[in-house]
């Protein structure tokens, strides 16, 4: 069996909450040695603050395969220790507000002076420059700023709040991974690292393709719930079944739409897949009436035999038991907690939970020894409260 693709890559993770821990967990799952650096006070407060529905916190879901080092970066000895670690690291990921790491003395300029190969990534809400750089924010703010939140929801209603942190988890985590891995490839070829500035607002904004198409073609976006993918055409939408459940319909291509109309017994609707305005609303009402005539289970059985992009809208607990997701081994158990497997398949790489989510500072002395610290130095740092 070949080594994991990122074996030998050392990552210093200064982030907490989201999205940084998710990004570094992906790196760790791919074989990187991720060292989670937490302060000597509360550390990553996701350990406790994330337990919103019981005893399981989301810290446990995004920190497997990492080691933890507690380090007080407000002490000179803590900064010195960090710089020694950074001198041989490959990647540093931080999620402070702009300028904080520079004030601490551990910013990109300081690290690259001792380690020119370092790839240093900063994830923030609004980026390292611009008039909003120092603003506080969370996912909902970033979606609001880039115009996406205004597009989510049904016609005539207020914007809907997604139960999915689009800016954090896709905008921040995956965008950071792209920048980090591009920097690592370049550093291995050139011997020089990169500074990667990831703004979650930018990351979401750069993927709002259909609103941009509307502005380019019409001069403005279409109202919420009326664009091509948000309810404006009958062949792409969500329809209620007779038992109060829902079906997701995305039969946009002619062959799929025609099959859908056949299954519904409504061949006269075949010309109207992309109907808009009053005609589109009429066709949608026809579909609503048809779908209301059977239960979700009945429709699912019918559409399982028809190739036309219609699927049941599963409740999340149902998705955890879904035969396809189980066959793809997307649910794993780590330290007694069910969680998601990595969302990629790479040949000759099997997922392995090498380490459970670490206790705060669980690996402090181990990491320092590996980095060349003597027993007396470690004892001195412990006595001074630096670790």
C-alpha cells in the first residue's frame, strides 16, 4: 500500500471553531501531520460551545487525526517555541482578524524569514484588505454581503436561513484547501512558499453564477424564488406529496421532462419544461396537483424505475441510513461518535481514523520533543505556563 498523499506534510493549525478545523481535518485525513495549537486558557471553545444538541460537540466532528499543543503566544517564550516549530513546518493556517498574528510576532513575514518554503494561509470573513477587513461576522453576514442570502428562499417570502454554513464550510474550508495545496506544490518545485489570503465572502461571491448571469443579461437579479434554479420554471423545483413530504424535481433536459410527464400521465405538459411567468405558474400548479395525489413512498417507487431526475427529499436522519451513502461508506465512527468520512476517493488510500479528536494539549510534550526541544526546555516551558 502506498503512503497517504500528504504523508510528511506538517501543518500548524492556529484556527478554532470553523472553517479552519474542517480544512485541516481534510489535510490530516490525507496523511498530513496536523498540530492543533491552542492557547493555555479556554483553547478552542468549540470543545464546549459546540455542544448545542446534547453531549456531542462539533469539535469532535472536525478534529480527528490531529495532535494538540497548548501554547501561550502572548509570552515571548511561547512565540520562540512557535517559531522553532514553524521553521520546519510546511503549512500554517490561521483564522484571526487581520493583523493579529503580526502583532504576536508570528505572521507571514516573520515565519518566511526563517522558513522561505512556508505556505501561510489566513482565513477571514472579509479578507486582509478592503474597507470591511476588520468587521466581525459569521456565515450569515458573508452570505448577506455577497448577495447570495437575498436569493435563497421562496417567492414573496423573506430570505431563508440555510442550516448549512455555506461561507464557512465550502467557502472557507475548501477554498483554503485549494490555495494551500497549490502553494505546497509550488513550494516543492521552487523552494519558495506563498501567502494565501482567503476571504469567505469572496469565496461565496465567486460562485454565485446564476445571479451574475441575470445581472449580465437583464441588468438586475430576478426576485427571490423566480430565477431558473430557484422556482422560476416548473421542471426544477420541490413539490409536496400527498402525505406532506416532498420530491426534488430537476427534469430540465427534454428527455427527463418527457419521462416525468409520462410517469405523471400528463403528456400535454411536455412543451412547458421552461415555461415562465403566468404559464409557468399554471404548469407548476398542475404538477402540484398531480404530486399531491400519492404519498412519498408511492412516488419514490414509481420514480425509482424512471430515469428523470426525481428523488425524495430525505430528512437528515434518513440520509444517515441511505443505502447509497452507506455503500459509499460516507459515515464512519471515530471514538464512538458517528461522523462523515472524507468526501473524496483516492486510489490506494483507505480512510483511517489514526487519532481521535485530541484533548487540549494532549500531545504538547511529544510534539516539542520531535521538534528538538530538550527535556529541560520542556520543563521550563511547563513551569512558566507557556505550555
